[in-house]
């Protein structure tokens, strides 16, 4: 599999000199799994991915599967600017979980392109778009199997596990450890729940929410995000090989994210896990499995 990071930021796009290394676009990750083209989240990074796909496919039609973690703005705001969705002949299968409000996935996508917010409607996108509400059954696409479970976030949010030829990547963003497994004073995670363990276990690459430093987390408790210490605790317990820190806070400059990357790796060594590699996601970064 090949993983490409088109958007690494959480909450709101943060362009500018201070974020030029780790990137300012909101969440979007592309995974090539053999012949299958899989996209995770449609944050503002999706616009750049669209340009890249147009170049790569030239006049050939594009078929891809787009998996949405949830429909907070930073995870869908790139979709109205996804140029391949305006081209007839292209085909996108869009998958997501159940919304808390009972709206279907297509209603949620239509909503952000309502005339009050955007000049072009969803129905004017000329590609074939199919919307699929996931109901717990694993998906098989070519040689890839995708399983998923709900994370802990203020709205229903899915984390995805992608398995292909014996290798595993997990995309799990916008997740806060449930309060019963976080120590109330130290904020350390004691153990992970069985659902998450199943999702994360034995992963080669875990792309995980790690929005806050340990110091910041207590002030942001309940907002649905993890600290670097939480992400590392999960990764170590689930025997992950590479932890990719993701969903960078909009207030975090490149300097701060670099320090968080170093602190996470040092902490892994203190915890006695010298086998795990910790890195912060950079826009434009490509990893191969
Ligand atoms: Zn988010
Ligand atoms: Zn969110």
C-alpha cells in the first residue's frame, strides 16, 4: 500500500509561513491498495488530491472510494472543490457512518452545498456519486478489506482499519479516550477498550488524532481529541510499528509540532518501547508498506 497525506490539520485550514512544513490543509489521506484507490476524509486537502488525480488519470475515468470519518467541517469542506466530482464518467463511492441527527450521508453532503453556503449544488456534480451508510459489515474492495468502529467524539465518528496482503493501516482521527480509561489527574490512559484494541492491533501504520500536548489536554477535555501521550499509549498497547501524529491543532506552528514529534519518540523510549517509530504527518508525505 502507498499512503499520501494531502491534509494533516484539524479544525480549520491554517495556511501560512508558520505551518509550511506540516501543512495547513484539513484532513485528507489517500491510500493506494493494489488497484483500489481509497480516500479518507474530504477536508481542504481533497482539492489538491483532485488536481493530482486529474494529472495522473488524464482522459481516463477515475473510480475511487471515499470514506468519511464524520461530517464536521474540517472533514468534508474540500468536497465542493473536488474537481474530479464535476467530470462525467468519474465514479465515487462515498461511505460514512450514521449521523446523530438521523440525516443520511447524502443529506449531510447536500447540506454543506446548500445555496446559503455555496453557489453550486451537489446535484450539479456530474460524476456518479453513490452514498453508502455503513452498518457494521466489513467491506471488501479488490484485495482490500475495510473494517471500522465508532470512536469517542461529540458526533458519531468512524475509525477505519485497512488490510491488504497481510499489511494494516488504521485511520483514526477525532478521538478522545473515553473518560473511564483516562486517569483523572495524570490524564494517562490506563488501558484501551476491546473495540479500539481490535481496530488498532498489530497495525503497521496508525494515523491517530494527537491534537494536544499533555499540558493542553486538561483545558480541552471533552472536545473529542487526544493528546500525544494518549495516542502513544494506544500505539504501544496495540503493538503498532509506526505512529503518525495527525489532526494538528490550528494554533500549532511547525516548531511546536516538531517538538511534539520529538517528545513522543522520547516518551516511547522511556516507556521501554524502542521498536515504535513516531512521526508527525506532513502534507505531501508519502509512506509505502
Ligand atoms: Zn476534526
Ligand atoms: Zn470532529
